[in-house]
C-alpha cells in the first residue's frame, strides 16, 4: 500500500470510527451470537492474494460488529470502563505509525523522556506525595505498565527483592532460597483476582484477609495476620491495598495499614486501578489519605481517565528495588539521577515498549486538568442520578455506599427476584450490567462507563430495570408468558448469566462467598 | 472533542503520518539531543485549560521529532526491526477507538474468536505442526502475547506447572516447595537477555550453555548438562531454544534438542522472535526442522511481519498447562474444545487484553500470503546485496553466515579499526548500526529493518561504511583533522557508542564474552 492509498484508507477509517461512535447508542450493547459464529463468516486460511482495503474495511461492519460487546456504548454498565477518547485514539495511531521502541534512552530519547514527564504531570494532577515523582531528588519515579495486574506483580517482585536483601543482611547464615520460601503476602477478600494471580506467578502465598462491613481492609486485621505469621516463622513481605475494589468500590484504610507496613518493613502496594482517576478532583483525595505510607501506587488511566488501553500508571518511592529485581546484570545501581534518565527496560517484564506516553500527552493537553476534573464529576453525577432512582423506589435497595460511579443495588428480599431481574435484563440485551455477591446477597453492579453517557442514558437504564422489576412483582399472565417463551426459545440468556457471574466472581475474587447460581 | 472535530483531527493526523513516512529517508535516523532535552521544550505541569488539537499536533514535529530515533527509517539497521505497515496502523486505530476488552469470550466474542482464527491462519502460513493449532481436535492453540520476553516467561510458568505435577505424582512424599526449589532451566549463551530475565522472574536458575562455532546450541551440550544436573538431584524443567539469535541470527539445532527434551520430559520452548516471520517462505523452513518436538513456539509479527508492536504470536501444544498455571481457580479443566472458545485471560499474565487480532487480520488480508512472502524475500535480497559489498572488499570480513536479513561484519584485524569505524558512523548519524562481540571479536550488526528499504539504501549504507573505512586506513591529514574535531566537539558520540554497546550486550546476553570497550 503506498502513501496515497493510506491517505484514503486512513481517512475512511477515521470516518468509520466517527460513524461508529455516533451510532453507538443505537447498537445493541450485547451481541446476539453463539460461540463459533465467526467461523461461518470468514475463511479458515489467509488469502493467497492481497485484498483491497475497501473489502477489509467493509468487513469490519459485516464480520466484526455482530460479535462485538460495545464497551463504550452508553448502555454498557458492566465491569469498569475501558476508556476511549478521540485525542487518545489519534495518539495511538501516531505511536503505531512511528513505531519506535523505547527500551532504553538511546533507542528513542523522547520515548523515555516524555514518559518521565507525563508521569510527573499525572502524579501532580493526582496530588501524589512528591517522593513518588521523578522530578524530585530521591529515587522515586513513575512508569507506564500494561495493566494493574502487571503492576501488582511487578510490585511483588520488587518487594521480594527488598525483603530478601534485608533478611540476608540480618541473617547471613540463611540461604536465599530459604528466605524466599518463607515470604508471605496479604490482601483483602475484596481484592481483584489479579492480586491472587500475582502471588501465584511470583510463588508467594497471598492471604485474603476478611474485610469489614464496608468491604474495607482494616489495620487491626492486617496486624493480627502479620503477627500470627511472624510467630510461625514466616516473613511478611507484601501488602496489596485496594482503593476502589472491583466488587463495591470500597477503599481499604491506608491510614491504618500504612504505619503497620512501614513498621514491619512490609512493601505496601496500592492498587487504585479504577478509583485512582477520581483523585484528579481534590474532593476525592480524602479516600487515598495514607498514601504517603505506600511504596508503590498504580492506577489505570485506561479505565476512567480517557486514555485507551493499555496505559497503567505506576509510581514507586524507590525505583532501585525495581531495577534490581529486573536487571539481568544484577548490579546494584547507585542512585545518581542528575542528568540521567531511567532505563525503563529494567522497570518492567518485557524488553520492548511502545510510545504510550504520547497518549497521556495528547489527553492531558486536549482536556486540561479542568476538563479531566469535569469529566470525572460528570460521571459521578450520572451515577448519583441513577442511585436516586433506586433509592426512591421501595422495591430496591442500595447495597453499599456509592462513592464514585459504581452503584451496587438489588431487589429487596432474598436473591430470587434479583436473579430473575438479571435474567430478564440479559435476555433483552438493552443494557449490560453484571452480577456480584457480597455476604450471601446477590446484587447488580451498575457502572457509568461510557464517555457518551448522558442523563437520558440513566433514565433509559432505570426504565429498563424498573419495568423488569414490575414484570417480576406484578406478573401480567399473557404478557409474562410471551416474555418467558422468548427467553426460553433462546439458550443464550442462561449461558450468559452463568458465564457473567463466573467471570465476575473470578475477577473480583468473591468466589467463596458467592451462592451457587444455576 | 466532538465527532466532527475528530474527523478533522484524525484526518490531519493521517496526513501527518503519511508525510512523516514520505520524509523518513531525509530525516537523520539518530537524534542529536542530550539527556534532558525535553524538559526545555515542554512545561513541567499539565495545562489547566484544554489546548487545541492544532497546537498539539503541531508540537509533534516541534517537540517529539527532535528526540526520535526513527526505527522505520531506511537508514535504521540496528537491533531487529519494529514493524510498521499502513494496514496495521489503521487496525490499531480502530481497535483503540472501539476499545473492547476480550478477557473472556463473553466480554467480546469477536475479540476471542478472531484471535483464535488468526492464530490458525498464521500457524498454517508458517507451516507449524498442526498440534499447535486450535483448529485441530487436541488441546493445542495460539494466543497473542505482548512480547517474546513475556512468552518465554509464560512458557516457563507452564513448564513449572507441568513438571511440578508430574514430580508430585512420582514422589507423593515430596513437598511442592521442595520440587520447585530443584527445577532448572537451560538456554544457550547466545539467547536474548529476556530468557535470563524469565528465569529470574520465575525463580528458576537458567543455565547458559556454550554454543558451537556457528553460535548454535547442540544436543550433546544440552544432554551433558541435563545429566549432570540429574546426578546432583536437580530437576530439569525448561529449555529455551532460539531460532534467529539476536547476536548473529543463529538457529539452535532443534532436531537434536527436541528428542532429548521429549525423552527427559523437559518443556521445550522455541523463541523465534525475529526469524519466525521468515517461515512464511517454504525455503526457510528447514531452519525450524525439529519444531515438532517443541511444547511452545513464539515469534513476533511485530518484528518482521508488518504488524506493529505489540503482537507476539505464541502457540502451545497443550494449553491446559498454561490455563492451570494462570487460573486462580486452580481447577483442572478437562479439554472439551467442541463448541468452546478459549478463555484467554488464563493464557496470559494480565487480565485485560486489547483487540490485537484485528491487526493480524488486516495485514494478512491486505498483503496476502504471497505479499508477505515477497516482503520477506525482498528484505533478504537487500541483505544479500549488502553482504555482497562487504565480501567484495578485502578490508572487511563477514563474521557469521548470513541466513536472513542480518549481516554481521567487521574490519579485518584486531578490534581497533572496527571500533573506530563504529565511532565514526555514530558521530555522523547517517546510519544506525550497533556493535556486538563474538568470541572476542568486535563486529557490526547490520539489519535490513525498514519496509521502506530499497537497493539505493543498501548502496547508501555501504558508501557510508566504505568511506569511513577509507578514512581509517588511508587518513588524509587535513580532512581527518576536520572530521575528528567535529567528533570531539560533541560529547555524544562517545556516550552513544558506550550506551549502544551496553544495550546490545544486555539484550543478547553476550556480556561475558564482550571485551571492555572504553
């Protein structure tokens, strides 16, 4: 393809994307396909000869869209958001088209330097303690990782490095293997499944400590667990506290956990994957109070800050432990930041790295701090609007306090009505919500996800929920039979809800508490 | 930004990228900046108010380009390529703009299904044994990872899972921790640094076995090492064989290594990060003969197959070990592929995953199998052209056989002339080549990287190399003084070459053999 053809093709794709976004509200948010649908639409081998861009672009609508779950539809209220914004999309295209790899300063100076600067901009915008920033004298700094899961794992490896070094100094007669076999990590029973996975990958047992009635991990619970383990000869190494849990957007009590971690020399990692974005607004920062005790902090601009996936922003107070954990040269690097730039290949698992800082630069400049604050507040207000509908209707109850843009609600009484409501919502495919459970109660998670969401979308979702509740509580025989037969004629709703509940349980780690849903 | 503004902005960015590509040949491939240059060009905080897209896009040229190493310049011959093609760039933009996350089938059916199908297309195109493909009955299948480093690490975790299970069955009295502490991995001294890193991250010692005079790992070397370790009570678990090493593009002898691994129940992972792309051409497939013994195979379409970073294609013969290593539910999944789709979140480290299969779909369709074959052959022919210049000049020698598009050459004699040549080339910034060493000999790696490369670029590079050699061997005092003073007036060349050599040593793990270069 020559450049002239690319100009045509690229612009047609821009128009396609613009049209797609403009029609998102009208597209069914959940696709109506069975597993294996794609095999009937495309051949099972690559073509021998080239096809035209017109054919391929046309097939996006014909082949791709029927199987698409529209994460940026204003009717998508599942999981947490997958951010998209036009500035970010354009930056992604430019980054792809330039194709530089910034694994060291030399391999593309701007790739490293823009990342350093953007992580400073972003850290300041969030009000992070300055020890985390690269622009201060100390060994702190920020780096873009691919996801919060990866950041949790990277934190674990750095923690392992730090603790192992410390214990080897304290006990020169202990072997490195013996020390590593005794390391132990902690998180709450509300932590994302990726925290458990980090423990699994890093061969460090991860204790899931019970959260309090507001789903928060408390200091006393952690202290008790640490002391018990210490008595048994284990070595507490790593704590993952969550700000904005996947289940209910709860915030662990950093002010209680932090001093314990510092006192016990345990690495405190803060996983603020979703909630972190809200800290661009000063009125939410009380929820991260105690962050100054943390050793590392991560949040996903690719969730709620208009930067498309992937872009997970991680800061550490002392980058030397990271570098030591990852540097295959295993040389202890003195910290001489003056005039030096970080070698980001030693801050991450892979060697190669894309120019993702460009997305942050485009988004922060084209929205400005105020624009991003407005965006967060707008989203939170929409959630409040939806919460209001629920609170004003006696048939429903709010499960946990709504702090950000996640509303957890259910139908009053036992779980059967909520379960039926979920079945009906999924069968109709008008809105995408997902199920979760807390303390035996089945509830519905409703997240304001899409940047396209407006007041009318909250009304739409509420109308959909409310009408289904009416069908459940006041069944009109004729109508009900029709609806039920529509449901039963399709095998998908049952599959869907089972899959969705399984997905969510896996994702937010509530599996032990989840009642069996058949 | 509204949709209409995006149409303008997106199209302006398409034009910018087209212009950038059209002017790549004229841009200096290596930037002329000092560390910290960016701080003088942009503010140290994000703007309060939004800026216009015109300002931001304009700053790409003013701020970004001066610090850019142009990986897709036809004068870039360092490392291995970072692929770019127009179809891939457009697919990347669409994927970003749609923003779906396919961590399970349900979260976007097409995201999983297109990946399954594209990995089948690609596997067939490479002539991989069909046990690796998802379209056969067995438990094999392909998945897109973010990089070859990650794939190596993922393979290690799956190997650990398989060996641990097997040993626990064989020795029910051994503890899991004891077994894991005895596991051991092997690779050659030519393996990429990421292989060492995988061992480090996965807490499995990685032995770097000596390669033969053609830089290949041989069966007898592996067998000897395995048997020695077995005698000492260790448990051989994982072998990483490289097809196309970073240093010299050597190919380990899979036909020798494979039967040993199978016999010893050791997981054999093939890292064909660079070379894998060449197997779309049947005439290169003899270099992967023995691949049928492998348990996993990975190569990077984002290197030499026109798919932009990231897109690393990994296949496994038995995906159940992967799923077990990553599934936090720890449930042994029976293999019931009929009608089922893989849950890719259990095939990788992070939870979230982008819709990268779209890039493969666009590239394979718009080039066709023949187009991709032509592209590989074109690149290899250009390398042959460059090799011819070197071979026809008595001042130079070829270091290792040229099998693909990497030419390893040096000036005859001790290392001093080659070192001076490298200094001169870097000081002039006309072409980007990097240094490497093998068996005490310093040499220059010249890779045909950019898809823009033509015969005239080989001539250009050769002229640059040849003229510098003439300056070294036949110094004309006046002229030489001028050149030398130009070099000395800048502090960067010295920094650059030291950094580059360090980078490369770190990357391809030749550090033990590298002579000190000051």
